[in-house]
C-alpha cells in the first residue's frame, strides 16, 4: 500500500508555481493577481479564504480580499463582481461559498466573467470541460487528477467508481475521467443516494473516488485488493482528541480499507491540500491568459 | 417485449406543439421562428435540413433557410451568426454540422447566442445541463429521455450503461440520467473504446443506451432478460434491398436482442424521429422565452 501524500505534492507544486512567477517577473511580465470576495464570518469560509490569501503570498501572487457583512444586498455583490470583471488588474477571482440565503449563488456565479472564473463553476467552464475543451477546471476535481498524474497511476481502461454526484466533485470528476486523455479514458460509474447495492459497484472498481460526505462510508469489505482509493470526504465530527474540539473525517474507513489498496489518500493530507493549490494553478493560467487569451 | 415506437411518439408531440402554437397565436402571441444555416450540399445535411424545415411547417412555425456554398469564409459565416443573434424576429437557430474543414465548428457554436442555441451545443447549455439548471438540451439526448418518459419506464435506482462518450449523445445522456430527476436518478456507467470487457457491463445493465456508431455491436448474449435497450446508432450500410442503395443500421443486433428486452427501440423509427421533434420543442421554448426570459 502506498500513501498518496497530497501535502507533499501540493508543496512541490507550490515551488513550481513560485518559480514560474519569478520567471514571469524576470521577463517583465505582470504578477498574477487573485481577488476573493468573502461575505459574512462563517468559520469554515474564514479559514479557507485566509488559507487562499496566505498561499497567494507564498507563491508570489498579488491577492485582494474584499469583505462584506452578512446583510450585503445581492445587487451590491453583483455590482462588485461586475467591477472585478472589468478591472484589468485582476486576473481571476472567487466568491467564497456558501452565500447568505437572500443571495442567489447561481446568479453570482453566472455574473462572473468565465475568463476570470478560476473556481471553474461558471456554466461555460463546466460545459467546456464536459466537451473536452481547455477551461478552468474546478479545484477539487483538478486536484484529484493531479494526484493520479503525479503518482503515475494508470487510468486508461480502468473502472472508476465515483461515489456522489455533486456539482463540485462527483459530476466533474466523472466527466474528466471519461475523457480521451490522461488521466482519463476510464470506464466511469457514478453512484449516489439512489444507487442500489453500492457495495457491488465498489467491489468491481479499480479506482474509487469517494465524495459522498458520509464519514467512513467505505468499509474494508467494499474494496477489492489493489484498488486505488481517493477520499474526498471532509466532514467535521466532534472529538475530544483535538484542541479545536473537532476532527476531519473522510468518507473512507481508513484502517480497514488502506491495507487492501495499491494507493490511498489520507484525510487530512490527501485531496484537501490539492484544492487550494489547484486554485493557484488556475490563477497562474489566468495571469498568463493561458486559456482564453487576452481579455 | 414492447417496441418503443418513436415515430408514433414524435407524431403525437407534433400535434401537441401544433396545438400550442395555435393557442399562442390565438392569444396574440408571435409565431415561433427557427432559422437554419446550411453550408454546401452534403447529402445527409440536405436531408436533415429539409426535414427540419418541413416539420416547422407542420407544427406551424416560421422557418428560414440560409444557404452558403462550400467556399464561404469563416468570417462571413460568423457574421451571419451575429446577425441572427441580433435579429429579434428569430427565436432560435441552428448551423447544420458538419462544416467544411476551413471553418472552426467550435468557434461557430460558441458565437451563437446561447439563448437562441436550440441545438444545445453551446458550452453554456452543456454546462447548465450538467449542473441541473434549465437549458436547451441537445436533440438526441432529449429525445431519448422523452421516450423513457412517454413509455413510463422506471429509471430511479436503475443501472444505465451508456455505450459511447460522444459530445452529442453519450456524455449528455449520461449526465442527464444521473441527475436528481425523472427520467434520471440512474446509476450510470459510461463505456467506450477503451473499456475492457464491455459485455460484462452490458450484462449488468437495466437500461442500455447504445451510441457507439458501430452497426449491430450489441449482440443477444450481451443483454440480460428484461433490459430496456435504446438504439441510437444510425450507420448507413450499402444494401441491395432498398431503392436508395443503402440501409440504416443501428448499434443493436435487433433480432437477437429484442426477444430478451422489456422495451427496445427499432432502427429506423426509434430515436431518429425524436431528434427533429426535440429541436421543435426547443424552438417552441425559445419562442416562449421559456428558459432564458426575454432577450
């Protein structure tokens, strides 16, 4: 069994991005600039955004954090999105989700210029990904593919079972892994809450991507010898073992599943660290106008 | 075994659309108007476009056919697309594919205003479909879902195996059938040229959508008792039996497979007739501004 060390891979990519930024600046180019809009003071969102801003600094990006209180109107927020769309100094930006209930997340996402949509949530990016065209791929699916690639895991002709059909993980990762590409060329099965006998599908899988958000769902008797298991779950469960009073639990019962796997990601330290780094890669691409050309 | 009669369903929907057009006109509304651009004189394209124009007449739509010779420049074609985008009299339009090699099909598709993209090929429509938002769904996948619906075929929790991963059938139909919806809520497996042991997957399927474009690929020993089989294949093979000198062959070896099925579509007369009718439904929706509101 080989542990997929997402933390180490993310650290390596961070160095690679920092190096590329240096080269861009050395040749007279512009420092990539990511903006983030944060509404309210949700604990999780605060942590994520702080971490994104910090990583920007580490790789040499400029970053701008724009904060609104919980009671910001939808119009005001959309106005800021349009302003960022127009601002030539900003290469890419994100609006941290979730948003307060009185604001339509979908409307906000669709108002973002898809050429600056480094989260990859805009329908143009989702659609282009499905068609197999260059686009901003959302962070978690991109991170998963990067891990498969960095560990040189064979995917062509493999049976990949995706557990979960969310718009941010299950559906896009399934779409990516069925493309004519590497990583890709998998036979892909998408399972979800309505699937009957999910165990049967898991036992047939060469690769399992667990993205149900159901702690320790995947047990040892659901995985066959030699499988590759990617655990996308990150559910906070209360714990007396940690200072914070909670612990992150994956979708995989690690102690049972790991011994059977050829490769497995831990939680934390697997897919998680890749998510922010994928956002950084998208920002670098946006800065280089690497997908949609000059705006 | 029950034969799914796509011709009869299409005829029924044609009546429903015609009735709705009458009501729109009676209440002072505007007649839906579809435009089609046809480049060159490809036999297949000529037939398809003629059939679309004829069906428009039958349901009471206005239609406009715009023809170009094979040597039209990309710029000229894109100029016409922009003109149709701006023309408030045109509710929806299509550019018949394939296009000559010197013209980028993708560029043409992306130039179409997605709000008039009744073929559903624009990335915005593809992306919104994947996310589960209202959009123009492309004709063949929409036609397949409509057949499942009209025959009241249970899909929730069923294992649907999609053979083929094309952008116009395999991928979108897989996306649709995994959505939280009816028809939908299937466990979906997408198989393709790289799949090992495709027979194994087919034998486990409750529903098979065959869209490989490989005549008579699906044999009797690949299907289990009671399966639902949807045949999307339409390959022209030469034949001495017909006046035209060719015959349409599906992806299913019908005589072997049909006796085992609970439901099966024939070729011709199955999915085929639903394709044009789905385009008409999209045009009706476009005319009513039923998805994206007033332009």
